[in-house]
C-alpha cells in the first residue's frame, strides 16, 4: 500500500501546498495590492508542527459494559419486638450498633445485640437438651467477657447458667440464669439503623426498627440478558459523585423482577439485583445514597499490541491503517482492529511490533 494509491481522511494531518498563488486584498474602495511571489512576504509562514507519535505497546486490554446502580447500605431487615412491655428507648436513624450494645429498651431494661445466624428458638437454662443455639449463646457471652464454661459448645451447664447470671446482672435484669430469645436482637454482625418504626411509650411487641449492614454497597439492577457479566468475587470499577474506585461483586441475585423506569412504569425488561461492596467506603464523598455507574469486565485480551485510537486512519476503500514513522520515513500499514478500551485499540498488521512508532493525534 503506497501514499499515492491510498486516500486517507485525517482532520489534523492535512498537508497544504502553496504554489504561485495570487492573493488580492481590496483596501478601501479602489486600491488593490497584488502579491505574486510568496518570497516577497515580510513574515515567512511558520513550518507545520511535527506530527505526534506514539509507540506500539503490548498490554492487556479489557472491554467493559456499564450498568447504572445506586449507592446505599443494601437491603433492609425488619426488627420485630419480642419482649412484652413498653418501649422506653430507641436509637437514632443512621446509628451503628455492635455486639453487646443496646438496640432498644423495654421497661427501662436494655435489649442488646448478639451476633449469630441461627435464630434463638427456645428458652435456655440448666437441663435443656444440647443444641447449636447453646453454642451461639456461649460464644456471645464469652466474647463479651462472661466465660467460665470452657470452649463454647452445645451443652448448657451450671457454668453456662452462672455466666448468664453475670450477664443479666450487668444488664440490670433479674438474675435467673435462664436466657430467652426475646432478651436480645440477633444479627450476623454490626447493624446500621435505617429507620425507626416504633414509638416511645408504645407496645414493645410490634415492629421496632429497620436495619441494614454497615458497609456501603452499590446495588445494580442488571438486565437478565446480561447476567453473565457479573460473578461473585469479580472486581469491578465504580463511579460515584465524580469519583472513581474499585469494588467486588458480593452477590448476584437469582430472582428476576420486572424493571420499571423512574416514573414507575414497566420497561418490558426483567432484571436481577447485583450487589457490589466498595473497597473504599469513602467513595462518594460521604453520601449515604447516590446514583452510581458500575463497569463490568466483558472481555479481556491479554498481551496484545495496542495503539492510541487517534493513530487509526480510515481508508477510503474501507478498513483502517496506521502510519508508521521509521526515523522520519513514513509508510502506511493496514491493520485489523480488536478491542477498544480507554482510548486504546488492539491492532494486528504486517511488521507491527512493540516499540514501533506510529503517527497519532492523541
């Protein structure tokens, strides 16, 4: 392929050739000045700026697919009151509660937070049958400083009852040695109060709180047709409020629901919820809720030749070429393009290798 036989289109590389041009300038109503020789001009024309070049590089190039999401703290969980009495204290919305701290109060007594995933389902006291709920109770008591029963296990012994009494005394509760499920709120870890649904002075055996996890996440409503983009554990890039960071896919929903637009109208698509945990909890500038964009990796081509997109020349006969600069000597090389990503494009062409210089506009 030669420069004479190839028609190229590049806005920033037009070469202007000035021959014996005649410039006529009309001054006033009748005076005319004619310049017939460029050498007569007092100020010579500035030479064209040298063309910018870039080296062909080898790199891993990835193709991404974007999806909109919302920054928040994930799904809410209802906390029902199970202890009879009157609500006497409530936490403020937005507060964080950890193991052993009071979630709310009933009859001036605290109802604290315990950690665990197996719900307490029976009263526990000396003589009860062995069970995994005993181990959950002993684990919490020991972590809060009320031990004396050895390693937590499924047996409720006299030592376990003694530890329960010590805990009850510290809470200002009757020291019975019997633990009931209504004595605590159980969660897998620290909780954040997202909403308060009970009222002071109201009955304690009804809805009390709504909670979330304490880690900021981005929830993406992903088109079911694109669910293969997201896999648990995948690294993604997230943009929020003008900032950019990374995150990890925590969960990919398995239940599809009808999608709706901002006006609540059906879009005709089905979506699943993909949850992404942020690596930097401060991404978003301290906002608790904001729109977000998540970049999922669609494909990765490893160790390929890449050039800036601005190095591509569109050929009149179709396809692309790059202009190789070999020590000031230039020639066109037809290329086949692959992935485009981040201002770079994958190329293959005869004679192209890492380090070769190509003319580029960017």
